[in-house]
C-alpha cells in the first residue's frame, strides 16, 4: 500500500494515500483514516492527559492514530487492536516510526474485550458501537469511551434501526443531536447496570457526523441503582413546541398541557448532566499544553459545555419565533433576557440556534418578543 506521512496533534504517522477527489468514503481505503475525526481524537487525548489511566485500549485502531497519540502525547501505556492484519502491520510500523512503545493485538474486539480487562477502553467502530458495548462494559475497569457514527438510527431518522440496535424509541425532532447522544448514553448505561456497575458521564458531545461518550465506570449495585435513576423519557408534543422529561424505566401517558395532543415518548434515554464540570475546567487548563490545532478545535466546545444546561432537549429559537410570529433578536439577547427574568438559559454545543432553558414556553415567547 502507498503511504503518506501526516501529523495530527503532536504525532506524526503514516496512512494509506487517499485521493481527495475519490467518491469513495475513507472506509474503502486499505486501512481506514478519516481526518475529519481529528477533533474526536483531540478530545480523548486532552481528557486522558488529565485522567492518566494505567493503560488504554484502542480497540479498533486502523492506522493506530488514536493509540499513538495517547502513547506519545499523554505518555500512557497503550494496547492497540484491529482484527485486520494489514491495519496491525501499519500500527506496528507507525509505533516504530514514532519511537513509541505499545502492544499490538490482532483480534476480534469482542474476543479481546471478553478475555482481558483494561483500565480505559475505547470503542471507535464503523457505524454502531452496539455490537461491542456489552463486552466493553465488562472489560473497562475505570473508563469507557464510545464513538457512534450511526447518527440516523440514534436520532430517529432511521427509526427501525434505532429500535433494533438500541432497544429504545428515538424520534426525529429538531433536537435530534441531543436525543442521539442521550439514547446512546442510556443504552450504555442499561448495558453496564446489569453487571451491578454504574457510570458517570465525564465529557460527552455531539458533532455533525458522530456522537462521543467519555464515561467513568463505578463499582457496586448502589452505583448501578443511581445510574438507573438517571434514565427516563422525554415527552414531545407533535402539535406544538411543548415537551417535558420524566425519570423512570417505563413510559407513561402524557397529554400536552398546552394543546391537549397526546405526547410522544422518546426513550429510555439518559437524563441530566453529560459532563463533569470540574473535569472540564482541568481540561481547559491543560489545553495549551497540547498542539495549537487541538486548542483551536476544542477551545470553543469546552467553553460552551461549561455553561450548557443539562436539559434533555432544546428549543430552536428560530422555530419558536416562527411559532409566535415575528423575527427574533440575537440568541444571546434571548438568553440574557431569560436569565434576567430568573430562569436558567444557555446555548447548546452542537447548534448555533439551540436554546436550552428551564423557562416555560410562555416565558421563552416573552423573551423572544420583548423589546
Ligand atoms: C472506524 S475505524 C477505526 C478508526 C480509528 N480508531 C481512528 O481513530 O482512525 C474501525 C476499525 O475497526 C476495525 N474493525 C472492524 N470490526 C472489528 C472487530 N469486530 N474487531 C476488531 N476490529 C474491528 C476495522 O478493521 C477498522 O480498522
Ligand atoms: Zn402541544
């Protein structure tokens, strides 16, 4: 295979030559590499530089870039796996080329994860992580990281696939990125708790083409029960912008208090916080130690996550403006007005028009129309 040298973060490695005009996706290359996932990898490198686990497993290594960066930029011992022997050869060559140590394994992910336990386990599959989640929950001692690129099933755009893979009921709404993230997290939580273990989200976010979870695993039935208590349902009115959330493992009937329509349940999904705020502060402090490109790619995300409310849905403020009839002021003005009125309000990290607030719809409408 023809190789080309690239640098990401502070790590230089080689990948198969990719024709930038090729109509085929990176997954058709002899060994996969997607430069658009640099920000996903940056996030993990930054987090790991704070968490400093004993060992990190890159379960689906491909070129090995993720594990290479963790080994080189965080100085954490790594195991890099891929079931494809061509990928394993490239990983070995890339470790040697970068002067880094690391164990390389060539196994099916579920076999490796079922046989060995690792302090931090990272799943970065093609598409859905669902086929690997059970084994990953058993293998991860303290940390579990998960990427999903099957955003359409998770967000409700491919409803049947979402139900099949995640045993949940998504719905395609304007806050689909939030729903996708919380359905994925809810699914991992439901998988983890059956082993009498719980989890806490450390740093979870949605991006245009993927969802990324960084989770801490917790020991014991009490931790599992606390995790179950954070599962619930969103109830969405199909006729007006009203929605509400409620904890629980089974959905209930809800009638829209505004228009009387039967509300649609979405879930089970994760309710509550998606990040550990103290950890985000530590990551922000650590950011200048990494590369400039990492700082550029992650700085804004961390700033928004630090103030983002943990509501499980948002309002698209353009839609609300259309609903009340009128042209809205800037979103920051609306947020400031809501806060002045005594409510909590913030942006969301995945959309410039997303408004998160605990204010009722009437108060939001007033903030949008106030002069
Ligand atoms: C999306 S790529 C990984 C990308 C890589 N982590 C990165 O950041 O560039 C998925 C990789 O998983 C490997 N893979 C697919 N199914 C697997 C399985 N069941 N066990 C182990 N590896 C698998 C593929 O060979 C491919 O290299
Ligand atoms: Zn309604």
